[in-house]
C-alpha cells in the first residue's frame, strides 16, 4: 500500500502514515527498512499485517538510496 508520512516524532520513534485507502496508520521507526532523517512528507510503500504497518520503504531519492539499506 502507498501513503505519506504526515507526522514523525524522532524522540519517541513513532509516526503516522496517511494511506491511499484514506486511513491513518501508526508506525514505529523499526519498521522502516531504509532509514532517513527527514521522514515527514515522504511518500512510502508499506505492508499491512493484522492492521499493523510493517516493512516501510521510503520512496525518495534514487533507487539506490531507496533500496540501499534493505537487506535481502
């Protein structure tokens, strides 16, 4: 699913994604596969499992930046 990070609290490591289905989902920093410092406003792709966000990929920069930190 696609969405946009609307809020992120770096001190707590949590944020909110506004998803393409019109819902807002909470997430933890540990679910981001390619970590970045500037998360607010970034477009993301993520998976939903039991209404929990997991495997978030930030879709910013070059493909090498987007997938450079993903361990396969």
